[in-house]
C-alpha cells in the first residue's frame, strides 16, 4: 500500500537538501529511486519539509537507512521528525 512520508528538518536549509540530493545522484525532473512515486520539498519558517509518496513504508525505510540518514548527517542536517500517512489516491503528470 502506498504511503505518504513527511520529513520535517527543523533548522535545515535548502542548500543542505541540495547537497544531499546531489550525493544521491538525483536530479530535478528525473526518475526517483525504486519505490519512490512522488517527491517535493519546501523551506518552512523553522527549516525544511520534504513530502514523498512511496510504494511502501518498507521501501522508504530501506532508502532512508541507506541514503537519507547517512547523507543528511554528512551535511549536518538535523534528525528529522517523520510522519507516515496512508495514501488513498495520488495523481501525477506523465
């Protein structure tokens, strides 16, 4: 079942986010890692918010453990607050 994932990085910056994305080899408008469906990011009053949809929570958690966590630590991003949401439906542009 698809899952929505919201990561709140209080004190994080878009520059740090861009560094992590670069380390992962991801590019704007290009395909996501296996299991990733949709991704967007924004600055907030307190830092940074990443919102994703993944095919499953397990796929997200595996990717987070292998890439998000280590690369975030490497650039000094704080530990995120993560919330999961059951996805009823999603739409995207093909």
